[in-house]
């Protein structure tokens, strides 16, 4: 039997603060979502000026990255490369760059999803948040 790591409230607060700092440093109005390994939303933070719909996209990106066990950009690339039937995958949304899994000891323990700016910038913010855990 293996031991499983999981995110605690202190982890969520540290990641959210680091992601927020990255967004503010760059003048980006975004929503930051953090999910557990099952894609369940644990944290949602919409910065001032972020469009209302960004909460849904950020949560969907975190969900996709957690369940897919990879960055949500991988799904976007699958679709861009012609496998449009992937759009019909059940229960998966947020198939755009900006969702990044949180890895510890080779296992996904959650994911961060960000929405509000260019997709690569969303991913940059998500990675900055994850970096706060020093995994």
C-alpha cells in the first residue's frame, strides 16, 4: 500500500498568494482555481478586473489538469493536431493551456487553473503558484 499526499489549507493559501503575486506583478486580472487530485475545487480567487466568466474557465482548466494528470495544454494540442473528436470526451472542459497539475513524488495531488490573460500567461501564473510549495 502506498502513502498518498494531499493538499492542506496552508498549501492552498501559499499557492494562491504566489499566483496572485505573479499576476499582480504583471498587471494581469485573472481568476485562480486550485483543485484536488479528483478535480474537485478547493480554492477560487477572482482578482479585481477579471472577467466574470474566468471563474468557470479557471476551474475547468484545474479540473482537466487534475483528472488528465497532465497540463491542459496537452489536450489543446491534441485538438489542434486534428483529433477534434476529443472535444466529445465526457465530463472534460477547459481544454486550453492554463491548467497545471501539482506533482509530488511522481503523483498528481491536485492542479492549478488560471484564466484571464493569454493562455501561456495563465500557465505562467499557475506554475508560479505551484512553485510556492517547493516540491
